[in-house]
C-alpha cells in the first residue's frame, strides 16, 4: 500500500551530517553578509574621516563587541567544518565523520572561548 509522505519530513535531519551541512551553508551565508557589510563600512572612508570616525565609534560599542564574538564563532565553525569536509572527501574520513565533527567542533569551541575572552576583556560595560 502506498504511504503518502508528510508535507514536512524531518527524519533526515536527525543525523549529524545533515546538521553539519545545513549549518555550514548558513555560516557561509552569514560570512557573505559580513563581508558585504565590511565593504560597505570601508566605503564610508570615501565620505570623509568624520563619517568614518562616527561609524567606528558606533561599531566600538559593547553591542557590536558581542556581535564580533558571534562572528568569531561563525568563522571558526565554518573553518573547522570545512577541514572536516576535506578530511571526509579526500582521506577516507567518512568512516569516522561524526568523530571528526565532534572533535573539530570541540577544538573550535575552545578557540572560540579563548578568543571571546580576548575580544571582551577590554570592553568597558557602561562605566
């Protein structure tokens, strides 16, 4: 008997590889958005030093420092998952791709924590 598929079948998304693929694509999109924003910010130099200095004052606020911590995490995730993809594709890492994912993400998390501390250690929180 034919079983009609559900409109949304999330059974595929319970696997580590599926989430790694989705998050890798989303982090790539986030990095494209950041690079576009970065180019736009650098473009304010064409409007003069004063406009650029005002924007840099805004970007030096604690809110943007927290966003930098998020950016640092996105960069690390995308980079280390990219390393995992290369290992899986070229060095027969598909036999242990879950272990590679968890191991490299653990390394990325440790680097994220250290980098976040360094990024936030000099922020003056409303003093």
